[in-house]
């Protein structure tokens, strides 16, 4: 289900022209980043107009509710771009072809290895996607090590192989990613994006 700072809510149980217009207005007003959403909301409002003669008459023509449920369900797919550098962590949440939200955090001066910082960026990226209530997430990373750790963890085919001094911290962070995927029933995939 779509969300932002102010929750939009589920499709109303009792559909009238008024509730359809209110729901579509909340969607478009709160989430102006999706090009298709404005068109779909306008179509749902036209469907409610065609099915009713007044604002409070039930709009149960059999097309409005499935259309609204399709609009609500379509909004749960995102691509999360994550990256880390020596100075900061960065995350961008992409919905469709638009960046819905992005964030960055300065790294602490604790001289952690870059792969640890990349894992921290993955966790922060998943948390950002979860605040938007996304359930199908494609995680985009440029770290082949993090890509291998997360894909191996998701597939369950191999245990974590590392000779790093922070092996327990790496295990803890990868298990956090896997726990988030399991607890929130995420369809999580990881893509290695190495652009030179």
C-alpha cells in the first residue's frame, strides 16, 4: 500500500463518489512522483462518476473497486540504490522511473571497512523502502562483495565466507537484512550495478 508521512489508508469499504474522489485525491496529492498514478486516479474518478448520480450514492458498478485495488497494489514495487564511500552512505528509492526519496548519512570516524559501510547502506535502504510500505524490492549495489553476501544469504546455498577481522559484525548485518526480508515478507532481489 502506498504511503508517505501521512498515511493514505486502504481502499474505502463503502464506495461512493465522494469516497472515491477523496481516496484518489489523497493518492495523487501525497505521491506526485508517479506519472501513471494521476491518469489511473482520473480514470477511477470517471468510473465513479459514470456509476452514480449524486456524491453519496453507492458506486458499486463492479469496476471501480477492482480498479482502486489495482492502483493500491501496484504501488509496492521499488528499486533501492545503495552506496557508500569513505565519507558517507547514500540511499535512493526509485518508484517507476522517478526517485521518490533519497537520503545520505555521514560516516563515523571509526575506520570501518568499506564493505561494512556498504552493508549499513543496504540496511538503511531497506528501512527507507519499508517506510514507504514497499514489498517487492530490487536492491542495487556496486559492491560485488555485498552482492555475493546478500544473494548467498537469500538463496541459503552457502554460508558467509569471509576472512575479515569483523566477521561477526558482517554476519550480524547480513542476518539483519535477511530478517527484514523474512519478517516483512519482502520479495528481495539484488542486482550488481558496476558502471565504469
